[in-house]
């Protein structure tokens, strides 16, 4: 326990007298790591942040920060004594202070030599033009960025951000993500971010936690969460692939009625003859017009650098396929799309 910078041990998170997320255990091993929590609205992500901050109590388990228990059945350190900053999704600025004063309230808490310069944060969040304005005079996105700035300059032991970029324009969001990750990493500010955006979580987080049905379903690095999901629930939530029926035919192959033989390495072994659900992700299949395996195009999404084709099999299964946007032969809806054979998937994920 003492070796981990932050740890939650068998805690059930409660709001309004009702359990929201049960029996959660997770750890942040090193100072400066970023953890992202993903899950649908109302599942309890904000309740977790409020509890870690000390705004809600727990009746079982422990929450430890820097080797000290801050919450347990018998211990409850008050929020102001935790050195934890929590930035909510909604506007949490003081209405009678202008934006500059609101931001400086965070820096006023810092006693040691500051690792983060207030001016640097103001610049990268593009707040210079609104410093003299009051919260009611700015947009929701600007208010959210100002709240984020205040939390950053306070340099807490643990920073928690609740949907920090949900109101930020898409054109500006990716730039902020890059700068935010850089400043958090360089300043070694340990951070927990709640987001509904899986791409944001995969970029920012060194670990991602998926919360579904009142449980922490998976807690792993982003690559494993995406490519090696541990349950059908996680697959369905991420919505980055489809499950199709198949039969295991050898320790390194299986058979699907529509796609034929698929080879690769099973993430979890299954006995030969097992009927399974095989996860097919957009990157797993390759386009090949010369192939004799052709499926009908029912949808095509242009993503700038790529297309995602949705293909329908003879058994009416819908399969997504990723293709670079510069591929020579683009297909329209109702056309036939060739799939390269033999099909090989490096990591075969089945349930």
C-alpha cells in the first residue's frame, strides 16, 4: 500500500444513500500518472471524484494518498486538508471575482516554489482576452477552461477533472489535450479525469477504468482496454467492433460461416470445438478487390484520414472495416467490398 502513490481498496461509492459503484479497487503506482475513468452518464463517475475529494464519506474499504489513509470506515480527512483539487464539469467559478482573480485563488494556495507558472496556464488555455471579465460574461467553454486553470495552478497532490473539455470547441480541444498532457506530465501532477470520450481517455490516460453496471469492469492501459477488452460489456460500451459467432478449430484458428478460416493467437485459450463470439475490430480485416470474399457495403463514414466501411455478411452481420482515405478504389453503398484472404488477426479476442 505505502509503495503506491494513490490507492482505492474495496470501496463502495454511495450518493444519496444509494450505492453507485461497488467494491472498487485501483491503484496509481507513481506520482504524475494520469488515469481516465470512462462510463455512461449517471453511472457514478462523479460520485467517485466527490468521495476521493472528501465531499462524500465511505462505510467500507480505504482510500490512501501518499501513504496516508484519507477515507475509511473510521477515518475521514476533511476536504480542505487533503490537498486535492476537483474541477467540476459545470461552472464552479466565484461570480463576484473576475476570471484573473478566480484563477489566482488557485495559485494563492501554493506555498512552495511553483512548478507551474500561472501565465503559462493562461496562455495555453487561451484565457488572456477574458481575464477582466466576470463568469456571467463568458461562454460555458471559457468558464470550464478558467476552472481548469485554477485547479492546475493550485498544484495539488491529486488533481481530479470532471469532463474538463466537454464544453470546449472541437477545433481547440485537441490542442488543449496535447498541452494539458504535457503540463501534467512535466509537473508530475497525479490526475484522475472523468470523460465520456474514449479517444480523449486513450490519449491522456496512462491507465483507463471502464465503469459499467455499478462496477469497475476493466482497469488497464489504453491499448489493452481497446484491443484486449475483458468482457462483452466493455466491447459494447466502446462500440469499436462487432461480435460474430465462430467455432474454435485449433489452438490458433477458428471458423466463421461468413468469413471462413481466421488464424492468430488467442488472448484466452478455448477448447477445440468451442462455440464463441469473436471480436472483429475495424483494423482486423484488410481491403482487397481481387479477393473472392466480397461483402455488401451498407454504410461509409469519412473520418478525414480514413474511411470506416460497414459491411453486411450473407447472415446479416454488420462488420466495420478501416481503410485509409487515400486507397485507390473507394466503394459506395450497395457495392461489393473485397476482404483479403487468408484472414489473420494477431490477437484473437473471444467470449
